[in-house]
C-alpha cells in the first residue's frame, strides 16, 4: 500500500493594511484576511497586484459605490441604480452625482443635445426622449398604405394619406369634401326600383326606352311626337265614362264610334242635338224627333202637338198645331181657362164659337 503524505500549503496573509506596507517577492502570493482578496508580487510593487476582478452590487443608490467600503481595486465592477460602472481610480469622490474614480460601462446617450433622441429616465432606464422623434426619423417604407409624412403645417408629422378629390381633414377628423360624392362611390345595388347607374355610371331614372327618353336638357319626355302605342297594362281599369282601351290597337278610344248627323251635331268637340228640324229633313226622311228647340242638348221650346198629347203641355191651338176642329184631346193639366183655340169638354152648351 502506497504511503500518502499530506502537505498543507499556506500563503503569506495578513490585513489589507499590512499588505499595503510590504513588497511581495516575485511570484509570492498574499491573502488579505479582512477584504478576502489574493495578490501576487513582482518584487517591486508595494502591496502586489490583485488577482481577478470583483463585482459589487447591485445597489439602489450611486452613493453605495464607495470603493473603500466595498474593498474594490482598480478594474473592479460595481452595479448601482440600473447602471454598470468600472473603478478607474482609487480616489473615489463620495459625491454620488459625480462618481469620481468610476467609468460608466454601457451606451451613453447625448440627452443634453437638442437633437438627442434617447435619454435615461429617473430609474436610469434607457428611453426615447419626449418630443424628439418626427416623421423624418423613419424611412419611407415605414409608412404603410394610407399613412405618409406630413406636409405644410403638418411637416415632420405622420398623417393619413387622403384622396384630396374626395376627403379632407377638418378639425382633425376625416370628412367627405362637399359635393364630392359622385356615381363612382355609389354601388349599383344601393339603388331601389326606378333608378339605375352607380359604379361610375351616372344615376338616372330606369325608364322603358320604347316610350320614354331624355332630351338635351335631361328632361324626361316621350320618345317622339304623335301617337304612342301604350300597353293596356299601363292603365288602370278605372277609365272615365265614354273611354275604353282598344285591345287590338292598345289605344284609348271613345265608346261613341259614329253619329247620325241628321239628328246630332259636334260643335267644338261637344255632341249636341240638331236645331229646327222640319217635318222632313234634307234627305227626305220622316223626322224621328218632335218639333223641338234645343240648346246644348236641352229642350228649350216645344213646337209639336204630338208632343202636347204625350206630355199635356204647350198646347197653342194655332193652326200650326195641325189639330182638326172638333178633335177631343186628353190633357193632364188642370186648367180653368184652356189655351186659345180650345174649349173644355165639360158638357157646357157653346154657341157661336169662332
């Protein structure tokens, strides 16, 4: 069985103050009992050279970075208030605002310049400096569809890309320009019955071009002058008296087709009875109507004893009545004095009557 010999190797040790008072030989090690640091000598440097680096922190205040309290050597690191520092000199200034003897490790924004874009906030967090960015800080490709760099009074800003023919910014709100909505913006499906157009087509009435059209003033008119064939279905059944729809021609026609001009006349479009007929007309035909005086189709005078017999009115007793002497005629009127040329048939004795 092999013999095992245990050798305990010890290095020179003492307090940090003792180390600072001696010069370690070349390669000689020294250990400080109070700061717990290793040093190696070169034979000429008092206190030797520290072996390795130490990181102190993190601390919430820069005032905690006193290297004397932290047993730090030049080259050691310390982290406080979200920043990393390296000790560059042992003559540390306790003023936390200047940090004399330390160098900041990291990005240092020039937040004091007017053109600076970045700064440290109260927590030493790197942030964008307020009111430091504008549209010129972004590439053109940064702006997607509908966004653009501002111009005019909005120069340096970012604004909506508007079609100036149809939209405008009014009070910071996008609004349609007055009188800018045209047939282009109206879908065809948005139009109800009787209208057509939209989708870049002018809106107008949807009319049957067989019967209607538009003149030069865009007024709705008939297709042309003269008679126009109108379908029977275009009219309601409630036609005025004297009119009807000819199913063969699809035209309105009067119910009266022809008249007998021997008895009727049309004056100024009005149908009237003919005046002053004789016992036989110019055609030699016997007269159908009594001797009547008419005006606008109404009887204004009676000239017929035949009519007198029927109606019991207007007996004249004149020779023009053509009633034979001695004729007994019934009459509906209750006369006390009969018309001239007539006597009441009441049984009275009459003599010398002329």
